C-alpha cells in the first residue's frame, strides 16, 4: 500500500478474488520486516455490500487491457481474463471497529424513543434514531419497507 495525502492508503496492485468476501488485518512493515500486526479478530470485506465505484473500475480495466496488449509478459496473469472489476473503498481506522445496532420496532409512534443502556460510557443511555429512509435489506425479513432505529459507535 502507498500513503497519500489525508492519511489515505491506496493499494498499488488490486486484490484479485473470485469470492464475494475476504478476511484481512493490517500489518505495519518496514523494509519487508513485520513491525506490528493488528490485534483482535480479522476484518471482513464483503464485496457484495460495498458500493462499486464504477467509473474507476472501468478505467482500471481499460488500462490493464492496454498493458496486456503492449507487454503481455509483464502483466499479472490473474488480470488477463477479467471481465468486470469491482473497485471499492474500505474505510478503516487502525485498532478500532464499529458496532451498529439496528432495531425494528413495529409501532409507528413518532414519540417513542429507543434507548441503549450499557455498562460502558460509550454505550450508556444512548438514544437511537430512526433511519430517514426505509431499509431495503429488511424487506425480506418483515415483508414491508421498514425504517428501523439505528445507533453506531466506534470502539477501540
């Protein structure tokens, strides 16, 4: 990965996978030596859920096809048969993770509050907000468009 302005790291080579998800961790390296490996459970990149940055994907595919025509012996062989590339952005913070609570409350009373009570300051007495638009992914479960309550917190 290469560092860019704004502390944004960008892959120099694409990750090629035929699976819709993969697990990963971050590692701090110096001159090919491991300095520190991210602790905790592995992260999950679910490519079916992440939005496709279509314009960049198609541009990258065109560039790879051109490289193949010019110097086929130098191009990664995994890229030769690609028909579609999904270009996604993973937004992460080192040694942190997000927890999102999503709760469907079937009553349509706008005066009701959903509150999280927890044993840590970050999650004690937090008021959940209704999502502004119906969540499509909940339609399969409830058979109707649902505006659930949600609350997201970054944990370290």
